[in-house]
C-alpha cells in the first residue's frame, strides 16, 4: 500500500518596515496574502494589520506572537508540518531582532523550507521620513536593550557621520548620559521622532544635552538621529511638511465612494474620517428603469446623459440583470456631467461623446449640448437616469432645446444612520480641521444626522450648487475648485492649506497668537 505524503508548508519571516503600510515590500505582501497562519509582533502597526486582514485568505489565522523565540519557532514549525504556509510578521527588518534571528536558526535546523523577506529598518526608514539623510558611513540600528550599547563606538560613529537609533522613549535619558560620558559634544544636533512614518509622526530638534526634555511626552518606540544630517531637516523634511499633514478631515460620502477621496487626502498628509451620510438604494418601483433599458436596446434614444457615478452603476446593474453588455449601447451617444462620471463609463468599455470642458455641472453640460435638429437628429429622445432627489435644471434645459426627455429615477438616496456620539461631538465642537462636501445632499444629510460643523472647520465644496446649499445652512464656504471633481477638490484644499501656512509664517509672532485661523497649520506657529 502506497502512502501519500502530506505536503510541507513554507515558513516566511517578513519585515513590516517602520510602520507605514506602503513600505511593505511586494514579496512580503505576497507571502502574507498566501499565508494560512500569520504570527505578528506587538510592534507591527494596526494599520498594516488591517491591510493584512482585508487581503489575507478568508480562513487565514492572525495571532499575536507570545512567549520567547523558541515558542514562536515551534508555532511556525508546527504549522508548516501540517501543510500550512506560516509567516512571522515583525516590525522593521527581521534580522534587526536577535530573537527573530534565533527563530530562523531554529527553523533552519529542521531542514524545512523558509525565507527571510527584508523590511526597511525602523531607524533608517524613520530617519528618511524625518528628512535626515544618512549618507556615506551609515550607522542605523534598532535597539532592543539599551544596556548592550557600546557608547564609545557610538561616539566614534557620530564623529564619522550621521547616526540613527530606534529605541524606547523611556531609554532616552540613559542614552544621553552614555553619549555625554563617551565624549560626544553636548552641542551636537539631535532629532527625536515619534510615531515614525505614521499619521501623527512628529520630530523635535535640539542638542545632546537637551533632547530628553525636548522629547517630553513621547512614548513607545522613537528614532534618535544625531549629527550633521539633522540640520538638513528644514529642506529635506517631506512627510511632516505635506500640505495637509495632521489635518483631521471629515469625508461625508457614501461608503463605496469615500475610499478614493480618502486615499487622495492621505497622500497630502491628512487623516480622513469617513462618515456615510447617504446610502444608495434601488428605486421603489423598477418599471421605469425596465422600460428605459428596453428603449436603449430598441433604439428609442439618441442620447443617454449620466449625471453621477451612481447613475452609471445603476444602469449597468440593470443591464447585467438582462444579460446585456456595452454592445447594446451601439448607436446611442453618451454625455457625462463630469470627469469622474466619464471615467465610470469608460470603465465599462464605452467612450463618452460629450464631457463639459468648462464648468462640470448641469449648466455647463447644457451650454455645450446642441439643440435638437430634426434633420440631423432623426431620434429626438434623451434618457436621463438619475437620483430621485436630483434638481430639474438639466431636464428643463434639454426640453427648451427641443429634446424629449425620459427623466427616470435610477436610484434613491436615503439618509444614513447617525455616526457615533464621539464623531457628532467632534463635528460640532471643531474636532475636524476640514470637511469636504461633494453634493448638496451630503450637506443636508450631514447636518441632519450629526449637526452643523463648527465655525473653525474649513468647509470645502465641489461646485456652485453644493456651495449654495452650504450657505443656506449657514456654513462659510472656504474652498471651491475651478472644476467639479474629487481630485480637484482635494487639490484645492491642499492649496488652501499652503496659502494659510504662508500667511501665518509672514505674521509677527504676536499676531499669530491672536489669529483666529485654526487647524494644525496654525498651531505649528504658536
């Protein structure tokens, strides 16, 4: 009788990097998403764990590493012998931890398959995010036990060039004393960075004799940078100098749409908070949409005009129900109110004939939409699938231009449930630095479910109609982009923050303290 040998799984030691999930390597990502079991260290940031949970196998187990290196190695080896792919996810680089090196040695003795995926070291990575270069002879170390440091060697390293150490904040005083005792000049420049590569990273600069006091209040792992590179932060610091760095921005959009805006805000350094104010639901009676789809297939319409991404999605979902695809739009021209809607149409393999080059609104579309000509347009009917609460501006304007309009309710927008109490309190008390409104309904519904944003909150709106609604509700509109799109809206807010920073920097110190301007940009100058 032949026995079938059970396949043995693989073991991977993956470096998570210094904190920012974006610094995880592609090879590390592949190992994590194919793993059956992931053991992670306490130092791995929650933001990265959220990414792993979202992308990992549905049946994958994520557990906190407990016990010594031998205990963790046993868990990994046991999983591999059971045919599972196991990963130990560690902060920084795997070989930057003596305990992990011992785990790798234990796994190697079993002759099992394993790999070590390097990660960006915490000390070196955070130094780069803080704008402190480590050229030439680099000395960067992730220190787990400060008592093992050779301060004489560190003093010699500082004399040769920049130095970076990742340490516990509670060990800073011991490091200061050790450096001074080893003869390091007390005037040597020092930077201390907390929450390295995180949303709230903050760096203080001082000298060897004063950096402990300058870093008062820092907790957990911090990165200490010493030497001439610290002086280059004014020009090279990029992470903390992004336009919206530290701004808490309220994003009142539907859950499906908030992700794109939040990603753009994070790229500018903001901390977005998504609060769904509306939910999209099918129309109460589907008969209108059924007739509209049949009319599209039968050639009833010359044009279809999409005024939102939700309208595009609603039509395509109805097409899918009937087994139809893009080919059934043959002979029908498509107009879109803006770039985002046009992108949604292109995603289905169709190129719109008309997108306003100027103002992306109902008025902007009407300004470029040709009147009906009986000779050139033998079919004189337009399909307008839209929300149940949309205004009549577009339909009325098309009728004036001689077109017959089938104004069809493609979807309903309903008010979402109120957000948690702490978010409602933050909205009303000024806990958010800015709020971005992308439609009149988001203004109405946010005020309805959570209250009116505080006067100190910067209000950014996507277009004139949204601005009118915000004003009606007593809000001061601070930002409105020249073109109505999410990228332009975020860009405009970032530009406003830069202008605000420059204005505050030009103020005398006394005026800064008395300025009514709020937000992280203002606080940095006080």
